[in-house]
C-alpha cells in the first residue's frame, strides 16, 4: 500500500515594486545653480559612447523678481510659472554606411533625447521623431542565402530574392507586414553607392526621407547554395512618427518653443515644494523635498526623481504527489519506482523563475534605493520547492533499494 505526500509548489516570483532613480541632492540654503542633466540625474538620457549626447536638462531660473529665488532665500519653496524649464536638443551621428564605406547616398542623422528616451529626429527635424528599429554595429553582419528573408523588427523584413554570387549581384526586396516597399539590384562590381540599398519616402509632410539603408558586403557560393553578407543596416519606424507643437502639454510642462534643433518646455502652473513631500511635474518625474530645516540656514534639501515600477508575476500552485513508503511486493515496488521517477514531474512550468519588467528606456540609471533580499530574488520560491522535491525522491529511492 502506498502513502503519498502532497508537495505544494508555489511557482512564481517576488520582485521589487519599484526602483527610485534620483538626481543630485541640492541645498536650498547653499546653492548657486539648480540644474540637472544626464551627468547628475540618471533619468535623463546620456550615452557615454555617443559624443554630444548629454543634451537633456531640467533647471530652475527665477523670472519673478517679487518672489525671492530658491537659493537666494533658503526657505523659499515656490516655483512660479515658467521657472522650471525642461530643454533638449539634437545631436548628430554618422550612418555606419557613411563611416565605414565611401558611399555618399547618406551622411549623418539626428538623434533627440526626450524624457530620458532616445528618438530619431525625422529628416533632422526635432519636432518630428520616431524610434530606431535597428542599427547594425560596424563589425556586425547578416548572412542570407538566396530566397531567405531577414525579420528585422516592427514587421519589416529584407529578402535576398535572387543572387548571382559569381557576378557579385543581389536582387533585394524590403517588406513591411508582407507588403513590398522597395527593391534594388546591388552590384559588387560597382561603387559603394552601387552596393548600397537606400529607401526613401515622403513622411510627415517632408519629401524623400531616408528610413532604411543597408549594404552588400560580399557574396559567395557554398557547396549547394549562394549567400550574401549584409552590413551597416539602419531602419527607423516610419509608420509611427510623433509630432510636437508649441502648446503641447506633458504633465505640468508646456512646450513654449520648438525648432528644427531643440525643444523648450516650462511649468504652466505654480509648483509648491511642500516639506517632506513629493510633487510631480510630469507623469513620471517629481521633485522630492526633505523636512524643513534640514538644509543650510533653515533651508531644505531637494532632488528630482523617477520611480521605475516592475511587474510582479502571479503565483500559481502545482500539487505533486510523491510516495512516502511502500510494501515489499515486487509489483508494488515497480509502481513506486515509476511514480518516483523525476522525469514524471514535468508539469512544473519551465519558466517559473522568470520575471517581466516595464520598459525603462535606454537611459543609464543612477543609484537605486531598493534593497533586494533573498526572498525577492526571481525564482527563489520555485528553486526551494524543487530542491525539496528532489530530496524527497532521493530518500524514496534509497528506501526502495
């Protein structure tokens, strides 16, 4: 007769609810300039390897002479309209195709950070932006055989439809969701421009906007098939262009001025910095203050911050029955051995230790305020349960021997 132990496995994870990304702490009683950029607040975009990428800033400037500025009067905690300013501007990057070859069809493109995220300024216009779908690094390459398609992302694909490796020619087609957008014959025997595939379209009221570029690096024949090597691919999402105009609002910030190169916003309502509290000025960004008197000359401390919220997986339960004892009849022993075989326990989800999190952009975040414990580590509960299961099986097998 078999007795069974019901082992309940709680499959799931416990993760941090949020992580606070905060900027440099300033003292209202001892401050000459109130400004944060990518170097002292991780919520703002700053790519260390992109020259000139530190273009976002949040700063305070006093525009009301009747109201003492923060810093001039330590206890002043009023930010009048238009005194909290958010500013960003574009910076240029070279296409890999232009930097690595002698092709002249493209040269540079403009990047504009906005609220900590990186966008491409469409046709170098800061008021119209979209996301970069892909950009191959200088040494990256994609090998495609004749008739094969490369799923690039966002529904775009590149197909090497026909290939003559001996002549160094390839007929390539760009698709979006299965619909042909453009095609070209790339020729290894020609100039670098003859080997480049550039796709343009009229977008957002602008003519001949480049949204795709790639390059035929080489062709070769295998034992039975021909191959093409594709490099320097660059693609933006042409179907999801965001436009910003003067008067647009983002939380308490209102767009005051915009040009081809920069965007300026400022608060459209008075902001009061209540002591030991937080006040949001966008949907995600806020100013946090200390208790009164924590700064110099009875001033206060303050800093900007953003909370990054993580999703927590829902816990599920799996009940696995394991025999705890058996009688000596041979046929019962065989059944018990089969029941205790670890391969039978296959209804535990393989991804029980995985955890999903919100997109926190490409920004490089600063110090975190969350302290992670062993109980909050992804998969901690499921690992513990599986360990107990394995131990039970091991003890059972020893008793059956």
